[in-house]
């Protein structure tokens, strides 16, 4: 044991960083957790915020609060901009340096628009709470504006949602939007019929949920189509424009386009100056350290760790980050005691994706589940992993309420009043309203 | 009864507009509710969103959802920009006109900075959900940045909150911020002690809660001071600057300044082209109609209605708007049946303001209550008036949880990463971090 207490700096308060921090508090080290945000976000439920089912406060908690009972641990809100691996220092945006003896980089991932940065404005992705409330705003605004336009022109035009990317996020968004349109919103409008909403899910690869087995991909597709989602596979989007999406020569109208296709690692991966793969993930050693720096570890979505069983890199999912966070803490504990580091092995407990009400797929070893059973398991597992008893209870109530009433609780359009560019454009061409009397005629007849 | 069904247009989905709409559905009229937002916000609990106790979704609900079971009623999201009272038309931002036979203007109020619009940037007010999340952001950021600065300089400087305006909103904000600092945040930081936070409430008039009796004003002041709030009365703020607030020659440091002083009526009051008072409220007839236009009514915060008992205009509180909304609906019902309109009488069921945990004041006729009893009544009444069973249940759980644990559930810094101007300025002058080791020394000694 060295004389001075070793300093461990963890970058990122996601699943990886939090689990590393919690585990490290058992070892004789000082821990500093640095994050740009003050909160941990439960990313697997972000799509429910985007679709107005949960509130941001229900899936997020302050990092400082989560870690408050851990000893020798501090939390700093700040933005890391670079590293000096030789001098063992982390640089923050404000110019200050933080020294470390061990460094854990768990900075996660962001969207990638495959070399089309101009698509970002037209097709928001879903990585942060702010993304989720922006998507919620656009989805709800789409119905409100369609209603007003129909009231003005007397002609109802359906809302079109196009989701690009058929991974878990795309599947979840498509299924939930279908439920909103067909159930939640069904009776709320006078001029449009939300049931006419078209939802199109476009996947570039040959099947949805590529990380799952083929039978589950097929099942997910069937369950989505039963909800009224159109699914296109082997279809690469070639252009995203205001109001439409193109796949080669085919043009699809789109009121709101959502991006669930590309993921890129945090730029902090490249900032380490070690080898990265194409999406920018750091290629790590079997003990999760980076080549040449046994005291620097990269975990979670930012790490490219080759699975011994499959020979492929592990996917960017929460269980990988959690296990790597805990493992890296143990390895640091070993190093501090002068013991050799061990190799990381991922224990795959299974994966699951939800599609909608009582619709999901789950793959647990050789067990493949679909429909209600998979959905119920999904609910249970996600509730269990949510941080904090209070959040669990609130989410349980929201879900129970939603299941019984088909209502979504967080139907709020917040933030700027700015409309997505192309919708604002359409607004310019709106005609005068016909008399409300004229348009109410039918409703009136029914009611009198 | 006239042959064609009369058209009633209601502007605003607040307490006044919603109650008018709900009541009107009993009469043979068509109703159009127009609001810039898609939601009704329960304004009396906005300060709890601003202080991280509740989430936006828990105090707001979509107007369309609230009114979905009412017949002959439509909801349009849109911005009203003007009126043509002669031709009985309302103009929307997009250029369309909506004709009416009866018009109810319930557009509410906004902040007024008493001729100092430049203060708005430095001292946010609290009227909308977006204001509340902005205040929450600034309050939480203040602690985070103070912690980081203390970690860097080794010198802890207390956070200062200055609240301008000692009405119910100012009192609620001051009391709740005191609780956050002394209880919620108490154990969460390593370098600063949130208990050192200074909270200063500045009121221009001679006492807090001017609408209440003197003994209750005095009680509110005592309860606030017990929570550790400094209260200054008869003190007009003369200048708000980055980092400080001036009252004449006195200068008070202020990390975050909040504005709870001035209220101005919606500009739609003036747009009606009838007489308004100084804050821009429309001076209405005893039946709530505007002079010269018996078919046009103004209600709620936008109306200046002289109370028969006191001879003073009714205050801008929810019960007034609710009663006026219901009353105006009945008057329209009478007009449709060819009966004469009646005069509005306000039934004052009492008023109450909360100060903190088990701290409040209530004035119900001759009954004056303080402390726990008033607070418990406040909780009960506010829960009852919250729209929707689900919201009530969630808020009840949040409050129960907060009461037991002292925790605030919605401690999220969301929105832009932009810092309030003056904080960003300070960041430029930050020094280098000392080694974490050095600063952890004490904690380490205690733990080893």
C-alpha cells in the first residue's frame, strides 16, 4: 500500500461512472466524479419522456444526491475538455486541472448523422433529457397544428411520423407513437382523427433489432405492424428534408422525423490519444485499461471491448456499463493492494426491448420471449434498476394509470415557441378560418 | 332562443377560461377555447417547480384532455393578436379570424419590471412553467458552481439568494429556498456548507403579504425569520446588477436574484381598446362585460373588478378567476335565453399562503391561522383544486416523500448550458484546482 491515498477521477455520471463510484467507496481511495450535468439520467426510459408517458424528474436524479452517503467521494459539475496522460491530469473547460492516480472515462455516446450534420435540425435524436422534451414538443405540436389547419381549411390531413433506425430506440418510439395516435389522442380532436396517423419505421439493415435473434426480430416486426406501424427494412435513408424523407427514389411525407439510427462515442475517446474504432470508441485491453496506460480505464458506451464468446464488441447497453463500472472499481482496488489486474468477462443476463402495451421481445440465453410475458419482465426489470425508491413508486403509478386509462401523463409542450422550420413555413400559407358554426354543425347535430 | 347556435370564444386556458368553458357546456352554445400553450398550468404550485419539489408534468395538464368530455366545444392552440369588436372577430397570429357572438377574455397576467426591462435578464419572474424550470436551473447551478469554486480556491463562499417582492410568491420562494439550503442540500456538498446560504426577501411596502391582515403579515415574517430568511420591508429596489442588488445606498450580494414584485396584465387587455387601469387591467362592468359591449367579458387577472364590500379591485388569485369564469358562463346562458345579465359577487372563502414545512398563514373571514394548521389546510385545498386524479396522487406522494425525507424530487438542471451572464463572467477568473488529495485530507482522516 502506498503512503498517500490514491486519487481516482471518474468522468461521467451514467451507469458506468455511478457504479464505479459506488463500488470504489469500499476501497481506500479518494474519488472525484465529474459530469457536465448535475444528474444521472435513466436512458432506457428516455423514450417514455419523449412520448409524454413520464416526466423528466421521474427518470433522473441528482448525481450528488445518489452518491451522498459514500465516503471519500466528491462530485463536481464541470466539462472535461482534455487529458494529459503523461502528467496524469484531466483538464476542465474553465482551465483548471484535476490530478489523478487512476482515471475512469465513462463519457458515453452521442448521436451520429453519418456525415449529414444538416439532418440534426430536421430529425432530433434521443440521448439526453433535453432531446426527449424536444421530441415530445414536436410530436404534440404536430397534432395541435394539424387540428388548427384542419379547422381552417375544413380538410383533415393525417400526421406522419418517420423514425429512422430500427434498433431498440426506434422500435420503442414507433410502437409508442402508434399507441398515442390510436388510443391516447383518439377522442381529443374535433377536426382530425389521430387514428389516421401514419407511422413509418425505416431500417437500413435487413431486420429490426439486429442484436437479437432472427425469430425475435420477426416477432418485433409483427407486433409493430399489429400496432399499425409500417416497417421498411434494407432501406437506407438518402435524404431528410422539411416535410419528407427519401429512400432512394421513394419519397415519404413526414410531419416529424426522428433519428434513432447512428451512435457516435463521446469525443473524449479520441481526446485520450489512443486507438479508437470507427464510431470513436476506445479499443480497450481485457482489463478495460487503455494500451500503455494501466491506470486509465474506459468503460460503457465509450469502450470497444471484444467479447470473448462472440468475438464482437459488446453493445452500448446499460448492463455492460454497470458490470464494467463495478469491475473496474474492483481492479483499482486490486492495484491499490498491489495485486494484479484481472480480465473483464461480461455476464449476459439477457436483453429485452419493449414495443408497446403488452408487446415486447426478450432474449435470455436460449429462452426467447415475445408479447405480454416479455413486456411484463421488461416493466419489472426497468423498475428495479431505476435509481431511488421514490422514482420507482412514481413510475409504477404512472404506468398503472396509463395501463388502465390509456392516458399519457406528461403531455406538455414546453420550451421555446419556435416551430420546427418546415412547420413554420407551412403556417405561412394558411387560409382564413371558416366560421366555427359551420364546422361545428355536425357536432351540434349529434349533441342537440 | 335564436335560430343559430351562438358561438362563444374563450381566450386563455387558465382557471378563468377553463371554468367558463366547463360551465358553458351545459348551455346550447358552441365553445372555442384558444390558448398559446397546449396546457393548463396550476399556477399556485409553480413555485414548487421552481424550487425542485414538483415536476412540470405534475402541475400541468393538456387543455384538450381536461375538456375532452365536453360537448360542442373545441380547443385550438394559437396566439390571439387582436380583436375587431365591431365585427365580432378575434384575429390569430397566422392571419386567420375567428367570429364570435360572445367573447370571454381570460388572458391573465405577466411580469412587470416597473419600467426596468433590463432587470428581466438578471432576475427571472415566475408566471409560466418555463420560468419555473429556469429558476430551478439557476438555483441548483448556484450551489454546483459555488462547490466547484470552493474546490478550486479552497475557500467557500456562501450562496446568496435575493427575492424581490413580499407577496405570496416571494414569501413562498424565500421560505422554500431556506428549507432547501438548510435541509435538502445540507449534507450533499464537500466544500461549501449550504446552511451558510443567505436568503434576503425585499419588500417595497411596509409589510409582507399586504393583502392579509397585519397580524398574519407579522406571523409570516416571524415564520420566515425562523427559517433563516432575512426580511426587509419598506425597501424599494433601486438597481439589479450582476451579482448584486441595491436598495438606495445599500448593496446586497446576490448569486441569484428572483423577481416576485410586479405584475402586469396581458397586452390583450389594451388590445380591446376599452379603458384599462395602470397595470393594464380592463375596468369591467358589474356583470364582467366591458363598457359598450355587453357580449364581451373580461375575467380573472386581466379584469379590474371593484369589490362591493371593500371598494377595491379583486386580487389576481385563482378563486376570483374560477368564480368569474363560472359566473360569466351563467350570464351567457341567461343572455342566450333572453334573460337579463346579473351582477357578479365574489364569495371570499379565504386566502392562504405557505411559507415552508408546517409553516403558513390563512385568513378565512374572521379566522386567522398560522403554522401547522394553516399549512395542512393549504396542502389539502391545493390538492383538491389540482386538475385530475393522477396529478393529485402524484403530488400527494411527492409531498409525503418530501415531508419524511426532506428531499426534493426534481433537482434537475435542464435546458441550455448557458449560465446566467454574471456567473459565466466569474467563471473566467477561476484559479487552478489544488490537488484533490490536499482537499480530501480531512475526509480521509475521518474515514480511515
